[in-house]
């Protein structure tokens, strides 16, 4: 069959084109073209019209290629996956010459690759950054020899930030015209005086391509359902959508033993995955280059393909050979899914030299190709067929999960209107790892792109059925686990790499009991094991537990079976949709409470400033240690949370939360804190430079009292910090010695976080330095305004009162979303929430009595009083 008008080519990767704007060279290149390029011979420029110029520019453009060899002096070792070496070639000037076989080109060649750098700090760290080198080139191309030769110079930034110049650079490329399946590569070298020769290779991306013939699809692939699907695809054919669907990871399954594979097919003997145009030039893996056409009659893509391998005698990693083009490929879109086949696109690879036997039996050496589906993809056109639901029901009944005599407490997802997100869950598995489970179908509805195909509510009768408690569902389960046959050491630490595992499952969900029972299929060692049982018991919607539920993944095989595995217990975590919205509303309320609390602190500080200005005896009788402690208390969150100022706390709930309401970000939350800090600095300034006492002896007594109060407070704070560190070490040691269990809770605090929380305790007792100062000086001056110490005490006590209430109504998630009464700002627990408010109130009461009765009236520390003063008669 000759290629139709829908002919397409995949002889080169489809990538975005980056246009680099440069200025056409108008000055002579430092090195003569003739002295560096023996051919093509230069010729005088000739007038070129606009349309011809655009066509020529596009025909020489290379959006992505690969380079190797001499680049080692300019780049570090290649990282094929994270930061691979690549190049682009962008012509920005093209001219016809008086010789019709020669054209004049100006272009920019950009090399990009990794470069190691060292960060100098308290530790030396080496990391990889991306370095680019741009070459401005001028030269000629011959249509007769297909050779391109250009000369010019390159520039890049050196490690010290200076610009490095690469003069007298020469680019030699072989650009096929026209390119075809057996000759698709652009190859060549870049030479320079200060670096070794660099080898280049890329796929030709021009429109001057000659398609191969006889790209026939096998008739034995077609069935009646496929022909019906082909008609539907034909009506909605879109080339861009086709490219999007093809660019993906594919799974390869061999339909016969490797020993039966035809000759010339051995390059795929060990491959289990295949990529199509996966966003980079693929040279490390075994590769195929293919072209073909879209057959609108059968709804198939038909390709001829040629293996590309490195030349044995090649001098560099860019020397490739295109082998015999005997491989055929065909692809079709899939519209019906089952538990065993959930491919968006499927197809076959085979050797054409073997021929096709008949319409009912596959030929030896055929490889089945199935495109792996991603959770976010649009699969609205796909219909799902349940095949093992009855088997899942049998296990559900036999396991006792459907016990109707068991008392049901609470309601579960499915009883009434709710979001299908409630059926999603994340889990932690014992000794294995963590994973996610997403519903693929709920009843007859497909889930894709984070929504249902029709209605976002499972109360729709189409979805759940009004009279049925059991709901058919299918899931895509992914988790990370150690390698197969790995045995966890009984003692000592260990380090392993976790591998992604995937289970396709389907079964039933009991909406009344919140129980999920499914049969699953998992891939293991190139085999598919469909004797896997998954059971999950969801927590009720109104449960006040931190976990989201529990479950298990177990094998239905005998223990002596090679595919048998031990039972994996899983613990679910996360929130239901209603809980998520409640958490967001709580965060909004806590944001307002935080702003209000800090604003009140600003008001009370202003009142204390006015009190200090109005009463000259206040500054010398005010504790400097107290004011410094408060100022540092406002400064600390500004410094520690600076990197999070512009982050949104709601992002951890995406994609569940899509409301566009106004949110108070960290900047808005910390503005009152900054104002409070500035006001405390002003208050500290007033006290520091305030009026001195009239009596010299009194001034000396106050000065000694302040120094001694500072010494006592620092000693207490230091001892408290030591105690906090010891408690942290004991807790860490206890966790390490305890048996390994699955914990659904936040990560244990670090030593730094515990110390920051302890600093919050110091702020709770902010009146302690003033009380000690009053005791040592015997002062009865009302130095602290009642607004300041009573208001400040309430501000420090209210978070603990709120935390007691919050603990009764809200279960924290794995990632803390607390804004007000945050554990990073203070010590919060059932005990501390009682002790701290009572302690703060007691300090406020002591200060009140000191300022009324005298500093030494309540606390009797023998020999600690430095002196006291009162008015006496002079008669």
C-alpha cells in the first residue's frame, strides 16, 4: 500500500524548538574559510526570496542532537538521564549562490551538558550544573556532496564568571538530502584550537524526507471491534493528538521463547521496555528508527523500522550504523480495558522476513507492545469490562468481611453524595515502602485527569445504582518496595534501593461497611501474577483517628509456588474530602487568629511605650532581659521562615482544593510580626536610654540587679536547653530500640526543632526576668503596664487553650498544617496546654503583687535582696 496523505515519519524525535536570536555575521571570520574548509568551495551570494529563505532555514534546523568524545575538556562525565549532553543547530541566515548546488549559511551551534562545581561552605559539596557553549558560524553547504563546513568562534562562562573564547572553531557535518529511513542521521565533528574534536549526531528534521514503501499492517490483528473503533478514530483523527499518545513508555511481551526469535531480531532479546520519542536523543539504549503511515480504513499506524547500533569500528559514541530494515511495527488505539490489558495504545513488532502465516495464529518472534497508561491521561473514550468481580465477591464473602451481623459504626464513602476522591488512598506497608491507589473505574464511569468522565458526584444513579450496596470498582495501585527475594536483616542498619511496583486490580466496594475487596495482577520478573488479593477497610467519615484505614495485600498461591509472597499489611493515611475542606477552613481561621494575636501584641506594646514615656521612673525599673527576650521571640520566626514566605500551605491539598478564594500567605501573616518586632526595638531603646534614678546608690542597685537578673535567667535558660537536648536524645534512642512498626504520624522532631519549641517556653515565661529583677532590686515601681503583662500573658496562653479544643475535633495529617498554635513555635501537648497557661497566669499574678506590695514581698530568698528604698521623714 502506498503511503496516503496521512503519511507521518518518526525518524527523528519530536521536540520543542528553541529559537536563539542572533545577529547575522557582518564581519569577516578571523580564520579564513578557504584555509580550514577544502570543500564546499565558497561562491558569491545570489538573491534569495523570502519564502525560499524560510524553507531553507527550516530544512537545516536541528532541535536536539547528541555529542561525545572531545567534549570531556569542556564538560564533565555524561549523565544520560539527569543532564545529558546535547546540541542544537539554529540557522539564522541563508543565501543562494551563483552556483545552484551551493548555499551560504550562518548559524548558531549550542552545546549543552553537565559541569561539576564545588560549593565551599562548612562542608564541601560537589554538584552538577548545566553549561552551554554557543558557537557563531559561517560557511557553505553542497547539495552534491551533502557536506556542510562552517568556521567561527564560541563563547561560554568560565567557573569564575569570566567569558571564555573559543577561536578558530570548525564545524563539519554531513546532512543527507533527501533523508530517508536507511539514511536518517546528521553526523559530523566540531574542531577547535583549545579543545579536542567533538563528535556530533542527530536525526535529520527537514521536510525533505522520502518515505519507505510496503509499511503494511498485519491483517490478523484486526477484529470486528477494532474495525468499529477504527471508524470512530477516523472521524476524530488529529495528528497532534496522535503524537501525544505515541510519546510514552511501552511494555514489551514476547509471545514465544527467545530461542524461537527470528534471526536479526536479537537486539530485542533482553528488552522489556520501549520508548517512542521520549524527549531526548536516545543513543545509550538499543534504538529503532521508523517511518510509516496512518491507515484510516483499519485505524492503525503501520511502520517500517531499522535498528540503529553503534559501529564496532567506530571511533566515538556517535558512530552509528543503520541495519537491515526488516522490522515491522503496527499500533492501534485501545477502547476496551480489562484487568490484564489497560493499554492506551497497543501494537506489535515482528520480522518481515518470516512472513505472516494466517489470520488466526501469530508468527514466531512477535513482540506484543502495550503503552503504559498514566493516571492523569484522558481515557474518556475507553470502556471497562469487569472480568474477575465474581471471584472477588467469593473472597469477600468467605473472608467474613461481609458479616451482616457485625455492628456498623459511622458512615463510609458511598452513602450519600460524596467525592470519588474519598476512594483514593495512600498507604505505608510494613517493611516494604509506601504507595498510592487510584480508582480507574467506579461502576461504569472512568476516572481520568483527576475527575470522573461525566459527573463528579458518586450519587449519580448511573454510577452507584440506587438498590445495590456493592459497587464494582477497578484500581491502579503503585508502591515502592525492595527487590524480590530480599530478606530484611534482623539486626543492624541497612540500605537498599526501592523499585516501583504496579498492581492492576478490580473487585467490589461495600458502601455500607466501607470495605474494599479486589483481585489484582502484578508484574514480577517479566511474568504476570493475577492471584493477588487486596482488602481494605476504610475508616468512617466521622472517625477521629489519624489513620485512613487498614488493609492487606496477600498472595492466593501455595507457599511452594515461585510467585508466592508473604502477606503485606498496609496502613492508610490521608483525609476524606469533607475533612480536607474542614482543614482548609481551619487554616483560614487560624491565619486570622495569628494576625489578630500579633496585632494585639502590637497594641499592647504601643500602650507600654506610652506608659514608659509618661512615667520617667519606668525605664530604670524595667528589665532589659525581658525586652530582649521578647524582641528575639518576634525576630526568630521571621528568620527561620524566610524561605517559606511566598509559599502556600494549601498546596499540600492540591488537587483536592480548587477554590479561588483569597488566602493569607506567609508574607501577610508575618507583616504584623515584623511590626511587633520594630515596636519592641523602640521600647527597648526607650528603656536603654531612659532617665537614670535621682540617687546614685539607687542607680547602682538597679544596674547590679539587672546584671544579676541576666546571669540568673541565662543560667536557667541554658540548663533548660541542656535538659531539652537530653530528652530529645532519650526519645531518639527509644525509637531506635523499639520494634519496627508502621506509624501514621508526623516525622519525629529534630534536635533543632525541639530547641526552637523550648524557646517558645521561654517566651511563655517572658515575665520571669522582670520578677527576678524586682526581687533583687526591691522595686515597687509600676514599670510594666497592666495592659502589657496581662495582655501578653493572654496572648501566650490562648494558643494552648485553642490546642486543647483543636485536639478534640481535629486529627493532624502527616504534614502539619497548623498555622496558629504550631508545635514549631512552642511546646504543645495535653499536659503542656494546662501547665503553661497556669504558669503564665501565676507569673502575671506575682508581678501584679510585686508592683503593689514591693519586689521582695512575696519571694524570700535569704541574702538575695540588694536593697530597698522608701520615703522617710527628715525631722
